């Protein structure tokens, strides 16, 4: 698929969802793709580098969150374990009013993200180097964000402990995953109770060309995070709440 065709379907499918991209926003996506490929030669950011695949599996996939949460109504978003900036940077490009915080444990990725936000001219994007369990204990980040998200990071009972401490009461944590089984949601029920989360919805969709299944699990935060959570770095993965 050539560049014109890629931009064509990308623009049209988003327009159907109420996202009307300006020429400036399309240029930002073009720069994003170029930088992703350039930096990927120096560090492992993604195994996907073909343009059409990046636009579908990274850019479009990231924006599917806005199909189920009204992003124009949200003020702040925290992206936990963002990697190369997914889903937060595509969301920031399309909804520039968002105040975005990206947390990642690998400093090389943070260096890429800082260079990316400067190149794209993105304001109100703060890239934080650290483990989610440590950053979530800082008052500046704890119980603060309207939307918290993580894309393809871990099982849901682990993600709840990583992400719900960042979410404000009344806000939403959105886990963006591949094909999803009900078993993972059932497994996460004890962590919902302990971390003050309530399952709001599970949305399923297919990517437009590849037709691979995606699942977005939306959890509403019902109260402030209990003081003992998150546990110290490493424990949520080694000893998930069950």
C-alpha cells in the first residue's frame, strides 16, 4: 500500500468516528512515523516499521480508545508503560488540549519520547522515567488523572495495580489489549475491590485491514487508592492480586 492510500484510509476511517484531521495533524503523524523508523535503527522501539502497518497497528489502534471514551471531555491522560508513545502520542495529536504524562521504565525510550514531542511541537507532554509502582506514590501523580491507559503491558490484575493508583476518583482506567477472554476479567475481580475500581465496559473491535481483534476494558475509579498500593516495584508482576 503506497503512502497516498495509507493516508486516505486513515483519514477517512477517523473522519467516520468524528476525528477530522487537519494538514498539520497529518504532518505530525508523518513526522512521527519517520522518527519511529529512524530511532528504531538505534534502539528496539517496535517490530513494525512498514508504513501502512504502523498507521494501522500503532496509530489507528491507539486512537480506538477515543471511540469509547469522549476524549474532548477529558483534561488529563497518563500512559503507563508507553514504549514508543502508544496510545498517548496519537491521542495527543488528535486531541491537543489533553495534558499528557507518559511513564516508562527505560530511559532510552524516554529520550526518544522527549525528542519526539519537541519535533512534533507538542505542549503539555511530560515524559517520566521510572517504574509505575514508584511514580504512583508521588503526590503529583497519585489519584490525579481523568484517563489512565496501558496498551499490551500485562494481565489485567497486574495492570489494575499499575494504573488505578494514577486515576482520579470518578476517572477511568482503560486497558487496551489484544483478543480478550472473560477469564482475565474474572481473575481481576479481587484487584478491582482492593484498588477501588469498578468494571464499566468491555469493547471489542477489529483492526480495519488486518482484522485482528482488539479489546478495550474500561474501569471506573470509585475512591482514592488505599495507602498500601501499589506495592513495591516488582511485586505486582511477581505476586499479582488474586
